[in-house]
C-alpha cells in the first residue's frame, strides 16, 4: 500500500517566491502534495482549518497575521502541523523564536537551492514522528470508508 502524501501548504506573500518554491523540486516524487498557496497569515489559518495540512512552508514576514504569530496560534491550538520557516530573516532572535514556537527547520529564502530544499524535505519524510502521524491519518481515513 502506498505511503500517504504529505499535504503541504506554502505560506508566502511574494508571487515570485511562491512560483520559485513550486518549481524548485519535484514535489510528488518526494512524497508531497501541494495545497492551494496562502498569501497571508489569515488565508493560511483558514486553509489550515479547512485542509489540515501536514506541513507548512512558512515565510515570517507575511501580511495580516505574521509567520511568528501563526506559529504561536498553531502551538496554542495544539495543531499537528510541522513547519519549516523559509524567510529572508536570519537574525538569531527570529530564528530562535521560530524554533521555540515549534518550527522544525529554518532556511534562508534567498539563494535557496534545489539541493537544500530537497534535503530539508527528505529529513521531514524520514522523520519517524511525521511518518507515525501520516500513518494514523491513513488508518483513520480507511476506517471511515
């Protein structure tokens, strides 16, 4: 039986950055399915509640609800979503706060290479905790049938 695809939500306000993320790797080959992107924190929150993604690729500097605020909401609501922050910010305090709020990884947006993104995504696929969550979701879906 096939492993479930990791439902992924890209949260990025810049169109070119979103397009770049879409084209940088072969998502499906790596085991990911992309949901409709969110251009701001409110859209992201709406999509999170509607689609229950497994993974967020999250920019910190987004309108309406910032990336850090969104991480805090995810933590406060105890949502089972893994997050990789992809941002231009690289000051230590921002990185530290993102990790404290539950981000799995933090990568710089500028100069992000196919290899770096592939390695980050592969680490997520290989993470036993994420596999367990996906298998639980798959079992629940099969029980509903």
